[in-house]
């Protein structure tokens, strides 16, 4: 069975909502590489979690495992049509989680830069991501990546 992009996005969104206490407004899904204004291009879904208690109530490692399982579930059940790269951002802690791994460096820098330019605004609202983040990253010479301006965290991509 061939799935449309819209049906895959809808499926990914439903999986996220089943597993995390978020609304549609909290979920950002990126349809294609050309629309992803991040240094890394493998962010397919980004969930914003505001509820620290919900995170802290999980036993150690279980929250991270859940992130990984949601991404993998989508990947397998859509016959690998969706990469299943799910990222979770916890704004109060400035933490970004990807398939169970806590990332520092470039990911955290993206959020700090946005918050510096737009204090008090939610940096993850689409209007701020799509209209402003790319310019901010270019101004700081970290987007797009270039060999004469290496970003240490970009080297992880291979």
C-alpha cells in the first residue's frame, strides 16, 4: 500500500499524541529537507514538552526509551516511509532529546539564539522558525555548514 505524505504525517502526529501529553500546537512536523531550518536535516518531528512533572515521574531511562519507541514504531509501521526521527524539546530545561539521547551543543545553541533575538516569544512557533532562525544561523556562520567554518557538532553526521 502506498501512503501519501499527508497520511504519514497524520500517522506520525497520532503516534506522538498517543504517547505524549501534547496538543497539535505542541507538535511541529517537517515535511521535507528543504523546509528544515536546522543545522542537522534529520529532524522529522519535534515535540515541545512543557510538563516537567510528567517527565520526572518516569523511572530513569523510561522517558528516553519512549521517545525512541515512538520514532521506531512509525518507521516500521509505515514500511520505512518515514524516517521516524523524533526530537523532544523541554524548554524549561533547555534540553533537546533525540531517540533517547540528550544532546548538547548545536541543538541547544539554536534555541538560545532564537530566545536571544525574540525574548519572551516561543522560539518554536512556525513563524519564528521559518522566517527568522535561518537568518540567525547564517549570521552566526553556522548555517549552512561550510568546510572553512566547521561546527564541531556537525562532524557527528559523518
